[in-house]
C-alpha cells in the first residue's frame, strides 16, 4: 500500500486550501499583536498628555534613612508646577559668580506671592533696611524682577516685599483650625520638595507677662527643616513658613495683606494688654476651672477704659479663647470688637477698640 508523504497535507484537503488556512492563522496572530501594541501606545500617550486630576497624589518610593528602610513621598510633578507658579525665588546679585551664575550662597530664599500686583512674603530674620536694593526675584518662567518696597514684621521675622510687576498668581491660605499634629505637608526651601509633617505644639516660655497679641504656641515640624521653607498642604494652600524650629502660621501673614495693599506697610493695630494665659483661678476658697487670659497690665486709652487689671478675658466676639487661638483672634478681630471678661465671679461683656502698638 502506498504511504502518504508526511510533509504533505491530507489527501482530502486541497493544497491551496491548506496554505490559505495556515496564512489565516498568521494573519490572526499579527492582528492580535497589533491591537495589543496600539492599546499600549494609547495608554502611554494618555498618561503623558493628561495632567493629574488630583494635585495631592504623590509617588511612593523606597528610601533608606537613619540606617532603616522607610517610605517617603515625592511630590506629583503637576502639583509642583501649579504651586511654583505662586512662588518667586529671591537672589542676591552681589553673590553671582562672574556676575553671571548663581551659587547656593546667592539664594536669599523662596517667597510666597500674596497679591497679583507683586506683594510676597519671605522669612528673613537678618533683614537690614535697604538690603533689597541688591536683590532680584526670579519666577517659575525664569523672568527677572526688581524690588520697589519692603515692610518688615518684627513679631514673626517676616519680610514683605513688593516686586515690580502685575498679574501674579497668588497663594491661598489654609484654614489653620483644620490642622493637627501628624498632618502631612509639602516643604520647599531651595529647589527640592520634601514631605514633612506637623509635630507637637510648643510653647514659648517667658518669665514676664506677654502682650495678649503675641503668639506663644506654635506647631513644630517632624523633621529638621531649614528656616524659610514654605509649607503647603495637599491642596496647594499655604500653611505657613518654617522659622527657628517653628511654623509661622499663615493667619499671621493673611492678617497683614489688607494693610500691605492699602498702606504698603505692616500694621500693628491691636490692643495694649499684657498678662498670662491661665486654666484656673481660686475663688471663694475653691479652685474654679477658667480658661482665659489674666490681665496684669493695661495701657492705651480704649483697652484701659474697659478692661481692668485682674480681669480674665474668656471670650472674644463670643468665642472661647485658649493658648492656641488667643493671638489669632486678636489679630483677626475687627477694629472694634467685644470681649467677655470674668471679674470677681461675674461675666461682663465689654467693647474694645484696637489701636497702634509697638512690638
């Protein structure tokens, strides 16, 4: 019996049909490969073209710190791009190399924009009047600006600078009351963005009475941070500025914006009262829980005529006061406001008007 050659198709199958079927299998295979390649390319383009929808999303990476494995976040590029539009970098022209290149020593710091017409703020405790004449500012587009005005806040060592220009994007302020220890923040000092978190609230110790408006409690940071770092939350809102191991709060900055726009100066329109915050008082032989500000010294016509030495201020504009919020309430109160004092067992509501004070 004649054997059928193994390399040929079955006798029942035509040769031309066999080759068509084999070609069809290859065609289907190539089409599948093409579809997979096209899908991968489309996804790659979409990831490259489409911006991040939520600026707070970061990329998690492994890192080694202090000899132990740890996790840190690097800021999302779109978050950085949008936030840096509201920041300018200040340089000292005298410290350029060959009057052309900036060195690390030439950088004065980062400043957050506060108004569209050029007001910005920077932490600068070593400020000398007129020093800004040797400075220049550079924005995120590498455009240069000169300075036309400064105003210095001695309370927080914050320098408000006015650069020549208009149309700047400005920083929005975070709600200070929504902050808590352990909350994650983004910090930028030079060109690097770092993930940090709020530490515990620390108190400024003093053996003498303090002005009622002087902040005495500040958030610390979880890690050592160079003075002058701008601090933002995940929404790109300004939390404050790091300085001397503390966070200079954004409300202290926002309270000066109207004065900068109207008078081009820092306004200390407050009340002339000194004393201590307390959490209890002895009354009729017993201890009474009483949170407030004990007044030990009064000056200035308005405050002196209303508030007396020995009073305990327990409310401002109807809201209870504490060590954490007392200074903020004074700074942000209207020019004339109501205070509730505890005086010899009674609660009395008084009207107080702000006036100029010298820090």
